[in-house]
């Protein structure tokens, strides 16, 4: 499914989020706080667009994704030189979030944006993320969440179930992918429940920050 939508994935994210996805990416980079000398693992990175926020700050970033189609699109863009050469290095690596192809304690920051919902076992993935993070290193999880005001959340759920699929049918070549998106968001745990899943995977000092009134939440944690 993700291979099939790779070419227009970033464009459709912009359209369906009304441009908010760019603000969310910048917020994740600020919260991660990675800079020159840091090594960042950006999981479920897709074409690597999210990773550019980290390399722009001078960090070296590995963009890792399960979809070869997404990575191929990102590599084509990289070879075409779109966006220029960032200060930090960017590498594209194919990998399974449940069995990461990296040595223990290899990264200062591990982050995953809008991808944890797509993993068969989020708890197992979070535990393997901890394995590849150095002691004292940081975890940043950006994911769709629950709006804290019930009436607004009800409207948002209606947008997900009815409006978003309608837009996708008009602009996407594979609109069923966006029906899956709506369903996976509706089934995803709220902020406090996700914090508990992160803690159960061995992370400490777990907290979160709501973005866009809770449409998205960014959870952060530390490895002891």
C-alpha cells in the first residue's frame, strides 16, 4: 500500500492536513533537540522528508522505513539534489521496526512520526528502539491522538470517517490507503494510554505535548 502511494505521499499529507504536517515536523525537530554531533534514527521516515528537519540542524540522520517504494522515491529525490545539501548527513535504510538492523546504543535520538500505528506490535517496536538508543538518549514519538475537548473531538472523528475519504477519492490514486488512515487513527490509544505503553517498553521520564489541540501528540522519553 505504501509503495503504491510513494510518489504523491508528501503532497497528499500537505493537502489532507491543510499544511499542518510541516508545523508538526518542525515541532518534532525542536523537541528532539538534535544538533551537530548527534546521531538520529528517524523510523517510518517514508521518503525521508521528515529527516531533513534533523539534518538541517546539523545532526546525522538515518531514515529507516519498511517500504522500499518510499525509500526509492526518497533516494531519487536525493540524487536529483532537491532541496540542496543539508549540514548533516542523511542515509536511507530499509528496516523492520520490530527487528532494527542497527547495533545496540547506536543513536542519541530515536524518533517515529505517524508510523507507530502501522507496527504490528507497538510495545515490541518501542523496546527495540530502546535497545538502539544510548543511555541518556531520547525517544520522540509523534502520532495522531485525541482532542481534549469532547465536542471538537467528535467533529474531528466525523472529518476522519467522512470528509477525509471523500477528499482522498478525488485526489489520491489509491484512496483505500486513506480509508485505512482514518480507521487506524480512530483505533489508536489516547495520550495517557500511549504513555503507559512507552513506559512498559522500558523508557523513563515519559511525558507528552499536544499539538493542534490534541489532533497530534508528541511523546518524549529517556533511556536510563
